[in-house]
């Protein structure tokens, strides 16, 4: 039987062959069946190895032809290394995310920004603004009474119907009645945390993870237990298994399996299935944020982790913010067996969402226009992301590392050892360039030499100049030896 990470060993063998020149650009890799026979591995292992090589930019898939070594299109840049999955995990690493974020926001507000590379949302031209405007106008024209009538308690039935239909595309079979509408994914995540845990409880999170998740955990009086996450595969199943066996007070696991923020990683299906089963076995609920899943490059939409949930143990959260309409602040959740408690918390916290936005969103999301929009947006993001990666590889100093994601909006860039991302952030901000320092994405300092860079905007001359200037700032920062 294949070991869980045998495909990584196989991918590493072929990466070394490419680096050494044994396999040349445009040369075809052995077929998947040949890989199975040559290395005595399963079909799944051979496919995973090829996908890892593709994710890391070493090969490219050609329809009906197989995998081919990529001809280098950019300067060489090494991938971010894998984390130490079984390193010691300390739940006391809790330094106060509110203070860090408040300081970040205050500094950003004090300086005008000409180029924003610090967010995790696409630029306005990437979204279907005209279609949304027409839909809103139609709703208000044909149903003016919506503005003076009470709204449905759990959300507009038509919108929930559309969401249930779209859920089929990520492997979920739910009825409209299983869905609760929220004010963005942030409210959904907060409701989920409050439904399954109490102040003082421990929540397992990816490390690094989106700072809003850390802030939500802190604001609810809970503690974050950081689980190492790979830039290729997301949260380490082995490290989570160890944590569940050694920390009896873990009350939930919260993660972003598809195009994780800030890593851009996509969890393999086998790991999604393992986490769903592992957490069900330990009676620990999973909170899944799938805000980025539809921003994929490949031919197939990644499945939701919840599609492996058989007992209602996974709370699925989604949003229109990244993929469709940032200005609507429209989210949703499928609470599973916590539905009654989520209903109570939602009603007590914010009451139902307004109907106008939901009905307008349903008109667009329920049409083919939505699919055309996503197809166009994915193509644009892939182009912009490639241009951003090329620029970083070309002009950032030696020692910079980056694992190119296969979708999403952000890049996780490791700066040369000893470079302070906080100092880079402050120096860049004085020149009107905003980035997100790695210290925002963990309660520890292990990512102090990382930056999250937004790749969700057209790579204009202004953006190109900002990236080159940012590279100069990184290159001129003094190196600070790490302590410990």
C-alpha cells in the first residue's frame, strides 16, 4: 500500500531530474500508467505526483497529450519549503491579534495608498458590475414593496434555492432549507464558532491563516492552536492528528481547504476525506471557509471538504465577496447538526438580511451570465498572477521564495532570511504601496519574513513600478538574525 506522502517523494524525484537537466523543457514525462509500472505505485499516487509538479511550475498538462516539462518563462525562484508537520504545537502562543490588526489599520489609514498590494480581493473591473446594477434595478422596479416589508427569517427562498443548486457543483447535496444567509463569510464564521465553542475553548487553525479568523477567535475569548500548513496541500493531517490526541480541549477545527489565504494551497481530496473522518471520530466539528474555491485555474472545480461529511459535523461557510460582488457583503452557511443553535444566534445577533440584495444576487447567480463571469475572471486572475510572479522572480533579491498557486487572489512570498516584513510594510507604506506583513497571519513570529501580495488586479505599468520599488525596499532592509 502507498504511504500517505509517497507522491511527494515521486514528485521530488522528477523535480530533481528536471533541475539536473535529465529532463529538458518541452520533453514529455512518462505517462501516468508508465509511472505506475516503473515505480510500483497506485493511480492516485502517480496522478498526485504529476499535479504537485504542475502546481510547483515544473510541468504543464496538455489536453489528451500528458504532462510536459515547462519551458522556463521567468527567472528561477525556489518554492516555499514545507513546514515541520510534527513540530511542537503550543496553545499558549497567543499574543493579541487585536493589537496587531489595529496597529496595521491605523498605519494604513495614516498614509495615502496609490497601489494596494495588501488585500485579498480583486479590483472592481473583475466583477460583473453592469449585470448587478441591472439586477438591482429590476428588483426595485418590480418589487418596490420589498423596502417596506419584513424579510424572511432565514433568507430569501429564491436565493437559497440558487445556492442549493450551485452547491451541487462542489459535491454538496443540500436543500434550500439547510442554508442560512449571513452578512458575509465573516458573520458565518463567527456564528459557527459561537455555535460549537465557548470562551476559553481551543480552536485548531491553519498556520499561517487569515488574520480575520485569528481576530474572531480572540474576540470570542477563545484560544487558537496553530497547526502547520503546507503551501501546496494546506493543513497537515498528521499534525492535526497529533494535536487531537494530545490536546483534549480542542472544540473545533477551522480551515480553508481551497486556495487558502494566505498560502494559496489546495488540500488534496484524500486529505479532505481524512480530516472529515478524523474530526468525526473525535467528535470535533469542522468549520470550512470556501470563499475562494471557484477561483481555480484547472479544468475541475475543487470539491468542498463537507462533501465527505456524513453526520453533519462540518459547517460550510461561503460568500460572494471574493468571486462575485464584494460590495454586497452577502454570505451563507450550511450549519449541519448545529442548525437550531445557529438560527438562534443569527436572530439574536443581527436578525435576517435584507431581501433586495439576495433577490438581485439570485437573478445573476442563477443564470449563465454567472458562469461566463467566473470563466472570464479566472482567466484574468491567472494572467495577472503569472505576471506578478514573473516580476517578483525577476526583481526581488536572492533568497526570495514563492510557491505559485493554481488559483486564488494572493501570493505568499518568503523574503530572504532575517528580513523583517514589518519594516518592509512600513517603508513601502511611506511610498504609497501597501502590502500585508506575515506577522498578521499567526500569533507567533514564525512568518516575520513573509509578505502576502495581492495578485487580483491588472498588471499595469503602475503596478509593475510598485513591485520593482517594493523589491528595492526588500533588498535594502538590514538582515536581523532570528532568535531561538
